[in-house]
C-alpha cells in the first residue's frame, strides 16, 4: 500500500475560483450555466445561522480537493434579493445545500453535516 500525501497548498493554487459568492443577478451564469461543465454546489446560508457557520469550514475543506470538477457558490440569503432564489428552490431552513449538474438541481441537504457526508453527497454525482 502506498501512502499519498495531499498538498492543500497546491489545491488552493489550482482552485483559486472554486469557492465564490453569487447573488440573484449572477445566479443564472454562476450556477445554472456553470453546472453544464462541472458540478456546482450551492450553499444558501445566513450570517445569523449557527449551523451555517459550522458547515462553511467543512465545505471549504472538501471542495478544493475536487480540483476543477466541482465549484462552491455561496449565497447569503439575507443580502439584497437573494431570498428569491431560496424561495424558488423551496429552501425553508438554512443552511440548504443544492447540487447542480447539467443546469438542474440533482440533490440537496439541509443543516450542518460532517465532512464524510459532504464527500459522499458530491461523489454520488461526479460520474
């Protein structure tokens, strides 16, 4: 068995744009269109939300490990008209995380989850 060491610094360099903020005005291009070439994970969160603050570091650790295959769009629902996106997708609590592939929502989860759950959630749709 060969041990492989993961170079997190390399991930950060390779994936400068893998985590980004989006909003109502950029949602179509940032999430829907972009999901036609790679998986887009949409994290709908709020600053007042404790579970959101627990999930954020998990997502920030997991997403770069997929290199160019997965991007994370962060949507703060309380900014400007962003709640309209939460309403469009029926998000009732936060965090709500949606996975988009080929322009469509293919999976979702609610609440704070551990790293292994997030990895399984993503990997189920990578193929």
